[in-house]
C-alpha cells in the first residue's frame, strides 16, 4: 500500500494516548494507531450512510438504487 507522509499536531494528552495505545496493542508505529482511528471513522461514516439509505428506502418505498448497495458484499444486517 502506498503511503503519504503527513505532519499533524495533537494536544499532549491525545499524543500520550496514541503512544499508550501503540504500546498496549503492540503496534509498531504511531502512524498505525492514526490509520486505525481513521479507518474506524470511515467505517462509522459508511454505516451512517447505509442507515440513512435504509431509512429513506423505508420512507419512500423500495427503489432500484438500493439493489446496487445490496450488491456490495455486505449482508443486510451487517451495516447496522
């Protein structure tokens, strides 16, 4: 996987948490901790988008567009 170098500034307590998390979970770098956090945020966003689409589908009825999202490999109950 290609990586892109970023420089970030974090409050001391957040940076300390990142380092403690790295050690506790035996990760090699702080970048791995940040990547896990971003992946978690991405997953949360995707779940919210699925939840919203499901609510819209219930509100307005079944649509062909929903078939496309069902074909992404997730079981119907996995996203929420």
